[in-house]
C-alpha cells in the first residue's frame, strides 16, 4: 500500500470554529473527565482544552486539567481504532496525529486504506465530469455543423459568405474529430480508474 503524503496526515479531523464550547452552567458544573472523554472519543485535538479554558474563564472557572486528560486518554482509546481510521479515510477526513503510539500504527494503516479509496472515487468522478463536458461540447459542435451546412446550401447566402462558411465548416469538423479523440481517451481513463477503484474496494472487503 502506498503511503499518503504527510500533508494529509496533519490536517485536523474537524475544522476549528470560533464558537464557545461550554456555556455558564456547563462550566460551573463541569465533569471534566467526561468532557475529556467526549473530546477524545470524537477525535478532537488538545486545542479543545484551551477553548474550554477560554470559554469558562468568563465565568471564573478553570478546567481540571488532570481529570480532563484522564478522560481524554480514555476517549482516544475509543477513537483510535482501525475501524474508525478506515471510516475517516473513506470519508476524506483529515487526521491530526492525536493517537497514542501504541494505537497509531493500526489506525493509520486503516486510515490510509480508506483514504486511498476516497481519492480513487474522486478521480473517477473527476474523469466522469470531464467526459460529460466533452460529450456536451461534441453535441454542440454537431449542432453548429448542421446549422453551418444549412447556411451554405441556402439560396439566401451570399457567395462571399458561403466561402467563409466552408472554411468554418472545415474547422468545426476538425474540432469535432479532435473532441472525439479526447472522449475516447477519457473513456479509457475512466474504465482504468473504475477498475482500480474496484480493486481497492475488493482489497478492503467492500
């Protein structure tokens, strides 16, 4: 299995927002171990502790770091499983390197397998979109060729304009043939991409 570029392994699991994490009552009656457990189980990085600290400082409350970390570490055990890693990769989510060393190997292996399938699915979609665009373009060219031919044979078309239309027709036909070749190549690429995707899915037991 190919390893993913390191940049994909340092993207945060969830985008940080500027919202307040805890309200006044939650700060005053906080179960910091439970909060840490929830954050860890959701794959949040430790920046959430700083956000909790900032939110509760407004109410004169400071997090119990020891209790929070105790819960957080238990939460990571729930999060850092191969099943969760595969699911995250398959969905195209990022990973911020939060798993303990003893759990990270299996988690990352599964994550990379899922992420490779995600990338292959995106590639198939991208090729399909390009193919769709080219097929629409070819249809437009055919319509333009048909209209140009109609103008050429029309008795109302001046001789000078007819000569220009003949040149335009040659250009349109050339563009049409080139577009056909592009479509042919894209269809080949799409089949290859689908075969690769199906192989990855088979290897993953999907």
